[in-house]
């Protein structure tokens, strides 16, 4: 017979399987379909350990970064994905996500629920070197996807260079060298007509 702790852990594991059905605005590299949150989170975790050498902070806790990458979007099971350039949708995003965090992380045994909720909060605050690097990955990945799929959601939603810079300039807080790379991609995207200049 499974312990109460194991039952809660299994319940959480089954609940978060729903993240596979949360589709983001960002399309996969070939533009054929939108990616889901599970794919996005996996991609960030992989990127984080591959690009660790570009992190801002000499003693970054990579396991913590990977955990943040994996759990940061679980709240979207209840709150839904909010397009980063949707000003109206972002007005109540925090409230929706906090409510979702209470329910979803509350499924787990208290110690694990508190740990995952703390990781989610740390990621959102972007104050620690780990959170800044995880957030840099979260911003870098959609830029790469939009660049690869001929402008993707940038073109679809008539996004400007200024909007992309405003959204993604925080990459430099967690990975300055990667921001230099992204800045070059943004300029090239404008030149190629993938992104509106003004």
C-alpha cells in the first residue's frame, strides 16, 4: 500500500502531465505548429546546462537553474499561457499564476510543495544569479524560434524591434555575452523583414 506521501507525489506527477496540453504562442523551429509548455521547459533545461559557461555568476547552482526551467511554467496548467507581448493579458497574470501555484504545488507533500513554489517565485523575481540565468534561457529560446521560423509570432502579431528589445534585454542580466548574440539576431531579423523596425 502506497504511503500518503507517495500518493501525493504521484497525484502531482499525473496533474503536471497537463502541461503537455498548454500551447504557447511560439512555434517550433520549422513553424509547423506551436510548442507546448513541456517542450519549452525541456528545451530551456537543456540550453541551461549547455550554455552554463555564459552565465553571469562564477558559482551558479546549475541544478537549481534546471529545476527552475522545469517548474517555471507549471502554473500555466490553471493560469494559461500569457503571450509576453499581450499588454492586457499581462495585467492579471501574476494574480492568476499565484492562485495556480497555491493549488498545483499544494498537491505535493508540504516540503516538496514549498520547495517548488519557492523555485517558481525565485524564477519570477529574477534576483539571484540562478534565476537571472534561467530567465535568460526563457527569453533566448523564443527569439531563436522566431528567427528560425521566418519571424513566427513576431510577424503574426506585428511586433516591433523595440518590443523585442524591451522584453529580452534582461538576458544581459543573466548572460551578457548571449545578449550580444541576441542583439545581432534582432538586427538581422529587421534586415530580413522578420521583425518590424518601428
